[in-house]
């Protein structure tokens, strides 16, 4: 079976949601993703939540963050890198 014909499962969708939101899929893989979302209510809800999260976070500025929270986030990020 060709890769492009293979159905997408929920785990694969979760792993690829950022690729979808960045519109970086090849057409065949985008179609697989959208077919799964159309058939799976849980994944449709997840994609909607991710879109809303990206939208909301995109509206934040550095001034919107509490300085202590910003410092904790940056410290945690640096520890993981």
C-alpha cells in the first residue's frame, strides 16, 4: 500500500498537527490529515483547540507576561536545551 493511501491514526495526527497548522504538508499528506479530522470528532476538537491556542498566544506580547513567570519559563527552557 502506498504511503499516501494509508489512513492516518490519532497518534500520527497529534505528532503532525504543527506541520498542518504551518501549512507545510505535501498535498497527499494534508488530504490524509483532513480526512482523519473529518472522521474523528476527538481529533477535530484537538485541532480546533490547537488553532485557538496558537491564535491566543500569537496575540501576547512580552509586556503581557508577568516578569516572574517569563523568567521561570525562560529558565525551564534553558535547562531543557
